[in-house]
C-alpha cells in the first residue's frame, strides 16, 4: 500500500505539472515496461531505432545504462564505433551499439541530459529512450510499453511482493502496448483480450526471432546448424527459460542450462565452472546470449576449449501495425515543422 501510494503521488505531481518535464526539440520515443525483469524492451527499442534509421532519420539511442559503474553522461557509441567498455556504459547499451553500428548510443541516468548531448553532439533528429516509461522527467512524444504475456500483469503484484513497478492502470499513459513472449504463454489470449478491453491505445504483438548465430572468435553459423547438437546454455538475463526454449525450437539438445542473475558479471572462475559443467553434461558446444557475450570479454578460452556460440535475437513489429505507425507519424510531423 505504501509503494502504491508513493507511485500514485509521483504520477499525480507529473500529471498536474508540479514536477517539471524537460522537452526536447526533436521527437522522443520512449520504450519501457511496468514490471521488473526481462520483458524484451531493449530489443524492442533497438527495432524501433532500426526502423527510424531505415527512414533516413539521424537517430540516437539514450538509456540509463543499468549496472554500469559510472555516473553522468557516457557516449557508448558515436555511430562509427563502440567507445565505452560495458562496465562504463552498461551491457545492454554496448550490445545495442554492436548490433547497430551506425547508431549513436548515450548512457545517462538523467535521460534529458543524455538527450541534449545526443542532439548537440550527433545532430539527432529523433531519440529513442530505453527503459523510460517511469522516467517521466524527460518529455516524450510516444510512449510504448512492453508487456510480458508469460507473466500476466493482472495476476501480479506491486513491488516488493510482486514484479510490478506500477499498477496496470498506468498503461493508460501509453500510446501503444506491445505484447512480448506471447508464444511462451498458454493463456496469452486472455491477457491480450483484457488489455484491449481496458485500454484506449492499440495493443499488438511483437515477434522475437533469431537474427544470427555468431562464433565468439569470429565468423557465423546458420542457426539451424544447432539441430541435433548437444549444447550447454548459460545466461544472466531476465527470462532464461525463453532462451532455452529458443534453442530447443532450433532443434538443439540442451544438456544443461547454467543460470545467473540478470546482468551478472562473469568472473574467470564462473567461466571455468561453466566449461566444467558443460563437459560433465556431455555438451560439445556452449551457447549464450548477445548480452552475456558482452560481459564475457573474449574470455571463452577459460571454458576449457569448448566452442562458444552467441545467439542474437531481434524484435519484429508488424509492418502495417500501430506501433510503427506512431513512429512514422512523429517523424512526419517533425519533418513538416522543419
């Protein structure tokens, strides 16, 4: 009750203008969620940035950089190359910078300040904010919220007894809601129907697909090459079960899954233990996620010589759907004004 009261009071102060909201001279697209843990919001934000890049926008990606050891503004990428170590910029910002090399990426706990840096230094004419639904001090033109269908928010509770950062009623602030991991949820139809009934904004589904299977030492393989291969998976992400299901969908035989907390910082001993467990399980290959690969820091050899593969995922939105229509409308409106 205390947490709910604090959240309600904070939102009221923003809604009534008591708390100041910084406005930027370019369109701002915020992507976030209402629950703690992996809902797929960062791949969704990256997909939106990629769409805007394809439309010829000078896009910049601004994020808090969760888990980094620094404070203030850190330029993770200038759009020509990754500049910051993941401990300074955060693992997810570095992952996005590697996936979209032409995208400037800025980490700053004060998003408005990071946005100003992106506009002034890189000439950005559109900003994508990651994990920003609750960061209301920075104004936005479009609020997109990812909802994990595998953890129905209507059956969850507020922190600290559940995983909700805000009540489900907060989704009324959103311009669009994106249902994620719905293929992993037997009852996703019920969650989608209730969201559509209770919200005025569009509700649509995103697909999360394998975009590449990369060898840690360089080179790529076809994802279907995992069919029939005995693998050991390891990860430190919010939804490890979804990672294992993806491997199984590719036909891999997952002999073991070594699960760590989200954003886990791998020590040399961790990597050695991963290799030992993989060999004990009879695995011939190690597989991890793109986010974990950032934190491995090219130390795969410590796993005892087992090949390390990195499974890269991307979010896909309907080409004729409401989310991309919101983005296009913001882009077109800004171009008309300028």
